[in-house]
C-alpha cells in the first residue's frame, strides 16, 4: 500500500474536482429527468416537434439536469448524428438581433446561398424561417435551449419566441424548444399569440425539503471515494461528451475527468469506512439538520462539503481529517448572527442604552424614541446601580450617536430637518432575540445589567 500522505492529497484533489467541476451528475428527480430525455429523444428519432419549460428556483439544479440529459443522450448514435443543439442565454443575447445572429452561426448558415452575407434582422429571420420551413420530418432536428427564458419574454414583440413556437407547432423541420427559467409566473409573461403556440409542457424542479435521510445519504456519497468499477463507468459516461458539437455550450470543456484518478483498494475501503462512521454519528446528524434547515439545496451542501475538504492535509492521520467536531463547528458558523457579533463589541454603557431602548419598545409597542426618552430610562437604572453611577449626559449622548452611526438605530426624520439631536426620533434596527443573545454572550457584563435586561422593573 502506498504512503497514506500521498493518498490523502490525491483524495483532496479528487473531492475538490468532483465538487467543483462535475456539471453533469444530477441526483433525484428521476421522473423529470426521464420526461426531458424522452422529449429530446423523440425529436431526434421520430422527428417530433415539441416545446417545454423547465422551472425552479435558482440553485435547484435546472442547468445540471439539462447537462445530465445531454450527457446521457451522447451514447445514442441517432441523437448525435441527427440533432443540432442551439444554445441561447437571456443574459448574453439581450435582443432578438443578437439571438438570431447566434442561431445563424450555430446552425452554420451565416454564409449560405451563393456566399451572400445577411446583415439586417428581417433578412436573417426570413432566411432562418425559410431554412426551417423547407425541412420535413426527415430533416436534421434542432434543439433550442433558451437559458434565462424569462429575459427573452422582454424582447420587442417576442418575435423570436413567436416564430420558434410557430415552427414547433407546424409540420416543418423538427425542432424542440426547451426554456429554463427561475420565474414561476413565466407563462403570464408570454403574449397571447405566443402563449397559444406554446405546448404548455412544464417541468418543475424544487429541492425536497422533507427527505432528510436522502440528504444525509448524499452527504456521505459526496465525501466517499468510488470503487474502480464506478470510476470506470463514470469515465465512460464523461468520455461521450466529446460528441457534443456546440461552441456555445461549454460545460464539457472543463468537465471533471474521473479517469485521471486511481486509488489503492485498501485505502478506499478505510476512507469510506471513516466517512460511513461520521454519517452515523449523532452530533454530525444534528449539525447536518441545522444546515438542512438553513438551506436544502444540493448546491449549498456542496459548498459546505468543499469547506470541509479544503482543510484536509497530509500532516494528520486519516481519522483526524474530517471529524464530527469540525463538521459541528462549520455548521455553527452558519448560525452566527452578524449583529450579535457587532453588539458584543460595544461598551457596557452603549449596551445599557440598547437595553433601555429594548424596554421602551416592549412597553410602548415599538414606538419611536429619542435620546431624552432613553437617557431618562437609563438614569433610573443608573441611580440604583453601583456600576453605572456618575455617567454624565454628554458621555451618554456620544454613546447614543455611536449606536446611530453603526446603524443599530435608524432616524425617522430627514437630515435636513432642523431638530436638536437630543430630540430627533429614531427606531430600533434590532430584534429582542439579538439583544438577549448579546447579553448572554457578552464577556464580563456586570450582574446588575444582566438582571436589568430581563426585567424593566427597577
């Protein structure tokens, strides 16, 4: 067996590459995956024209699902030979002229018919439609992938969408229009004439917020090393991407290559055993539950795991690489409230003013306040307190102004209004929970202040 330190470094490199550059492995949503694959397959093999929208929130895996379907279809010789893929992105192709120019280039039609170069939008559109309409069921199929589909809806008259959907509805060259969007109301953005030509096929991708067991299983899977057989299968799948003929689709150019990695069998077994033990650990389950409650998407879990993997080093033994403690600490870092951290850095006087504001808000149902109101309340406490006696008014005013400069207090009046700063009305930009957490965590806070924070009665 080779030196463990070498294998540990190789493991870190492998896990990082898989987390960052595996653009075509999609887990879950098997029915949706099959629907899209069958739709594209029928377009290539049977000459059917279709249209479909893939809808889901950002980070849910819509683009990865699309990549996974195309990667699977690269094994199909009929699809590779009979299909042309045209990719458009709403962020890049900001109007129909740019989109049409890109379509013409991707379909290799820019210098067709006696070397004539088309310049105007009208000529381009007329020529493109003539090419599509001249086709029949035996023509080469064209798959249009429209990423950020909702942005195409804002184009003038929705000319491109209208013509693409019109061709897909008529018995001309077989085309499939596949839109990807994060807007749930995207159908309402379509004009009436465009909507009537759309097939109204919609596939929704939402992360599963109920299956925590699958989430834990995925965590273990993303940290485990595959066996030689699994690596070989993944390598063969990725190798098929060389058949993807598209200059616009770029995910296959810098794709994760499993064939580059080979691990010793005994090391793989011991690493996977270590990860399996972590997954069963109660403290790890509790930490993952906190992460799951924070964000249920696979993309967030990958970024969480990447932060764990980044700390792997060959100086420590395998058992000390990723531990239950490191997972719990990382999960706890997501729960840290920035405002609580900010409040813990205040002076005791400033914190006392914040507590006085909290009591005022509780009694008067979050009514606005000024410095005079808060100083009066603080003074009542200072008179009976042994630690806060003798605080002068200008010192307290300076502390109040510091809270305002930190934007923990927000003024209600415009700065142009000629109001004395002691009487200017403010509202609090904090929650009661944040103040209570600060009091609990504040280092060396006098006991009197702690007791006063719990009760406004002095």
